[in-house]
């Protein structure tokens, strides 16, 4: 790639490493419900996996509270991840609501359009053949 672009090899390697670092952050960051990577496709968060993870972390948090553990770092990490997961779930709910609105809107428009069922019927000839 360095030869194709005319850029030195170190710079090319640094750019590629930065790109894949950002891809990994996007995939693991819980900020987006869908991540598109060119030539690889779309990576989508499964809503059932999201629900499973939220309930698992809530049980973990409750167990830690009941046991009175003093592992604050682990607890903060759990709370932060739980917050991110719930935020992502809200984003996905908004996207689903938007998709349902669009679907309903298209259906409404389609229902109100006139559909011509008899395409064989001929109308008057306005200026065409006079025969």
C-alpha cells in the first residue's frame, strides 16, 4: 500500500493501525447499535443479547451491593457498562420507533394513491390519430 500511495511505510502503517484501532473502539464502545465497515459489512447489536447483558450486570451489581464488597473499581466499571448498555437500548428503541413511523407513513401514502386496475381501457385520443 505504501508503494501504491507513494507514502513511506511507517506513515502507512501508522494510518492503518489507527484505522483499525478506531474500528475496534466503535465495535466495543457501546455507542452505536450499528457499525458499518467497508468491504466487511454491517455489525449490529442483537437486542436479545443486549437484554441478557443488562440483566446479568444488574444481578451482578445487586449481588455486590448485598455482599458489601469494597471493590470500587470493579463496581464503577459495572455501573458504567450498565449505563452504556441502557443508553444503547434507548438508541435502538428510538431507531425502531423511527422505522415504524416510516413504514406506517409509506403504507398510508400507498393506501391513498389511486391504483389503476384496468390498464386495457382506452381513453379519448387528444390530438393523436384523427382516423
